[in-house]
């Protein structure tokens, strides 16, 4: 899989949306009645994410990704709020 292409001695990102490196603990639900499994979100974008899982071979082709972050409100306006993620 090629993510970068050489162009005029510069590397260019070929993904559609930028990715951001994160270290979010998360869970996935295989949606088959079994228990939730833990994983780590390593990077995330508007279109997808990279996960670290215990056994990638056993992952179902589709699943529900669940993650939660502790937040603090930094802005309130009309019916919207802005939040920042807290560490830990």
C-alpha cells in the first residue's frame, strides 16, 4: 500500500483526510453477542483510524468502535458547546 508519492523531491500525503496521532483507549463490539474487547486508537481522521488490537486475525470484518474521552467545556454558545479532551 503506497501512502506517499515522490513529486519534485517532496513527499505528498495521498490520504483523503489528515490523520492525527492519538493514544485513545477504546473498545470494539464484534456485534455477535460476545463481550466487548479493548483496543487502542493510534491515529484518527474524519474517514478512519488505525487501531492496535490483541489479535488482528480474529477481528470480524465489521464491528462497532466505542471510545470515550473525559472532556471539559471550554465554550458555550446557543445550543452548542466546545470541549477539550482531558488526559487520563
